[in-house]
């Protein structure tokens, strides 16, 4: 037996081409990136509560590339080459984030 959507569910959900679960820095960035690539598409960001909570309000870890001890632990566990590849991706991601959200707006301090 299939599930059919109610009128209100159809009104709410069928108008979107993409639903992003979570309004944190990763979810919002995914929605922005999708809209840049597909400007005519409709995107919904679905958040658990009325206001964002949890990691989305404490996301300093997403605006850095890792502490020295974290990088050393990564190198020990995965080897120096792998750690450097991941570090390069983190740096690239941080630069992309700073383009999306200027440092002054995110109150970023290096």
C-alpha cells in the first residue's frame, strides 16, 4: 500500500527540487552551492527547531584547518601524504567558505 501525500504536504514538499536537512554551516553552504549551479531550482532547508541549535551555533571547528596536535595525530594514523592531502582540502574549503561568508560577517579571527 503506497503512501499518498495530503494537500498540505503536497503544497509544502512538492514545490522543492532539493531538501537540505540541517541549517548549519554545511547545510546552508550545500543549499547555496546548489542554487548557484541550478538557479531555477527551488531549495528547502529543513531544521529541527525554530532556531538553529547545537553545532550550527558553535561551528568554530569548521572555520579552521585543524590544530597541530590534530594534524600530527592524523599523520600518525594515516601517514604524512594523506594528512597533507586532507589539509589541502581543508584549506581549500576554508577559502571557499570565506568567499561565501566574508570574515567580517562570520567574526572570523585567525
